[in-house]
C-alpha cells in the first residue's frame, strides 16, 4: 500500500502543526480584513476547526501546499474565527 501525498492538519504531529500554522499566518494575514491582530491561540483554533488537507510536493525541493479544495474553507473559517477573537 503506497502512502498518500495528502494529509489532514489533524493528522500532523503537534510540532509540525505549529510550523504549518505560522506559514498559514504569513500567507493569510494580508488576505483577511481584521481590525486587530488575533492571538496565536485563535489562529490555532481556527486552523484546527477548518482541518485543511495538505499536499506534499517532493519535486526538486520538498514543499507542503494547502490543497485547492481546502483553501476556501480555510479562508472562511479563519476570517470568522479570527474576527471573533480580535
């Protein structure tokens, strides 16, 4: 049985989850209209609620990308949850 290149956020170890959350913050902060900066705990909760899927790309340099199907749901959940926390 071969391993799938896809992985849900909830299935990633906590150390990698923390790194992924930081990367999501960097990517999504400019896209979200938040009046104030949301705390790290709010980001963690929002990403965990969305539980996006990631794709491991191992071409020349290994990268982790948010699956296109997960992107809209993640953005919506981040906007909703972070607005509550801000």
